[in-house]
């Protein structure tokens, strides 16, 4: 029996994770559930899974959850704040932690799970991108096992021999990172400045939270994933190529020296990578139907349009610059995306904000968590200024 903490249990990944866990009650029990808002949903999850802990944002949220539960789920203790999140991510009784909080807010709890040597299922790519070397050093030091949930990285992981300490030794030439191109792949470019948040969040293949949906529409999601791939697999930037694949059936590929190209395919449903990572190296049911290739009919591939998607270039530049540049890229993107979602920034100004911040931020070395958080904070301040200038 494995005890699992689900950070961000009310989100898109959190709900899919609970769906998979519920299919295997003999194998998994839920140790903790966490959410920032949507207390009613969290209360329902607590009644259903009876976790040892539930974690909310603050004391007010804790009161609201207690009222909602009204004595049901009596075994569930309510905690709050980052401290509560870190506690349930690192508790000695926990075996696995699903890191599915969105954005930089996930950094401390995810790192707490890594430092405590847990099996960490990483959906929260922002925490890895923003803290790169600090995150990887913590991983090495604790010996925690990191399993990628991002469908592309989970696919790459599945296409590599395991364990794989060195891509060259494994005969790998390249990683082909696939991306659908999002909802605006073929939209006339002169219309992009007036697309709405709801249009940006209407992804053709995946149903996801709003922040990652906007990232998919700008292709910053692929930019973050490019950095994520370099870090997770020790790939050089020139070894990772982005390929647009509108159907989201091939989740990514690994090209070997002998001409072999291995792909992992499946329906676009996050329960597959979640089940894979939860059970690795075994395989369990996920609730996802087998892929019917004949019904699907065709798979298309094309090169990304660099002009339409400047975020891809910005992410490459950040990776090349190293140090705090990916931290700055991520922070500026989070601020710009939030402003777009609130109606305060044009879609096409998202990369403009990020580029301004990247040009003006002071580069620093990421020597530890403090340096990461300082770089994140100052990039957010610069992004606020850029927002005022651009809107
Ligand atoms: P979501 O917005 O649906 O859910 C986010 C969860 O995090 C919610 O439970 C929310 O309450 C919690 N949360 C948000 N802000 C918080 C804060 N400040 N403190 C504590 N908790 C907070 O997002 P999602 O789509 O599930 O994505 C979660 C993560 O997984 C993101 O990093 C995303 O990039 C990654 N991811 C998602 C998908 C997907 O299909 N949805 C695929 C790959 C990777
Ligand atoms: Mg992905």
C-alpha cells in the first residue's frame, strides 16, 4: 500500500490523479489533499478519500472547509499555508507526492518532497524551470525519484532505457518534443492581438487549467517543456527539437544513432502518464481507452512557426543564458498570462512583456532557494512595470 499526497488536488491534474487512485484502492491510499480555493470540491474529495490531512491557503479557508465538512471526514486534520503544504509533502508516512500546484507557488512544497526523498511525480514544470540547478542538486543529494507527468516528458522517459544516466552512452541523438500548436496554430496572424482568454483556453485536444492553456496557445508551454527536457534528461539544448503535431497522439519521440525513432502514443488524456508514473516500473489501468489508430486515420507533423510563436525563441535564449534567466522567463510569463486572463493585456503582448523583462533583469547565479526566490520576485516587479508601459 502506497500513501500519496496530491498537491493541487482540485486542479485538472489533481482530479485526474484521484480518478486513477480510486481505481486501485488496494494499492494506494490518499495521505493529503490540497487546494487554494474551491473549498466545496476539496470537501467532497475529503469525504470520498478520507485523507489524513487537507491543506488550504489560509486560516479563513480552513474555517470554510471545517464548516463544509460539518463533522464528516473526522479523521482529516486541516492545515494551511506553505508550511502545511511542505509538511504533507515531506511527512515520513508519505511514499509518493503528486506535484500538481500550478506555477511558482508549487516550488517550496515540491522541493520539500524532493528533499525528503519521496517518489515525486512532477506535473508542476514551473518549479523545475525556475529553480533548475537548485532543484536538480536537491534531487541528487536526497536520492528522491523524479517521474515526469508532463505527457511529453513521460513519453521521452518511456522511450529511453531506464535508468539512463547519459544520453550519448544510450545512443541518443535527439529528443523530438511534440506540441499541438494550440488553438491559434492556423488563426490569421493579424487576428491574434484580439483573441479572448476563453478562446485561448479552448485547447483543441487537451482539457487543462487556464494558465497552462494560455501557455499552450502562446507555445510558451513548449518553451518551458524544452527547458524541462534539458534538465530532466541532461540534454544539450541543440539535442531538443520542437515538432508541431496537431493531433496530440504522439506524445514525444527519441531519435537514436542507428536511425531508430521511438515514439510513445496514446489518447490525449493525462491519466495515462499519471498511471505510468504512479506504478512505475509496473503498469496499471488508467481508465483511458486504447488508441484506435484506424479511427484516428492520420498523424501530421510540421515545423513550428517561429514568427507566430516568439515564446519558443525566448525560452531557448533563457536556456542558453543559464543562471537566473529561466527563472526570469517563468516569472514574467506568469505575470503576463495572469494579466491576459484578467483582460488587462493583449494576447500578442505576452511575449513582449517577457522579452522586456528578460532584457532588463540582472542575471544572477542560482546558488540556492533564496537566490531563486529573489530572482523570481524582482522579475515579477519588472513585469508589472512592463505591463503598465504596454497597456
Ligand atoms: P489547475 O489550475 O487546474 O489546478 C491548479 C491546482 O493548484 C489547484 O488545485 C489549485 O487550488 C492549486 N493552486 C493554485 N495556486 C496555488 C497556490 N498559490 N498555493 C497552493 N495551491 C495552489 O492547473 P493544472 O492544469 O492541473 O496544472 C497543474 C500543473 O500541472 C501546472 O504546473 C501545469 O503546467 C502542469 N501540467 C498540467 C497538465 C494538464 O493537462 N492540466 C499537463 C501537463 C502539465
Ligand atoms: Mg506537456
